[in-house]
C-alpha cells in the first residue's frame, strides 16, 4: 500500500491535535482516538496533578490491560466452543 492509499485524519486527544495516517477507515481511526481521549480524561480525573506523560502512560497501561483481558476471554470462548464441537462429534 502506498502512502497515497493511506487514510489521513486530524483528531483531538486530551486537548492536543494529532494527524493520524493508516490503512484503517477514517471512522475506525476516529473511534480509536476517542477511546484514547476518553481514557486519558478518566485517568486525569483521578489525579489532576498528573502531567501529560503520566496520564498517557497510565492510559496505555489501562488500555493494554483491557485488551489482554479481552484476548483471554476470547481464547476461553474459543476453547469452550471447541470442546462443544468435540463433544458433538463424539456423540455421533
């Protein structure tokens, strides 16, 4: 994919303007930016003395934690589905 094929948007995250470029749709990139903005505001509300860097890192840690938990839940669901499929196969 060439540079010309990339979507480019401008977003506001935690009061700062950013230019994002990527293969994802503009709507997807806006959703990602909104999630990061929301998480950073949530972290900043806990302690207003946190500087931008600390807010950003703690937001990244929280988002990574949520991502890992969802991956584990996804794997558990796949395993449960595979077990159901295996049980069905042995019954027939």
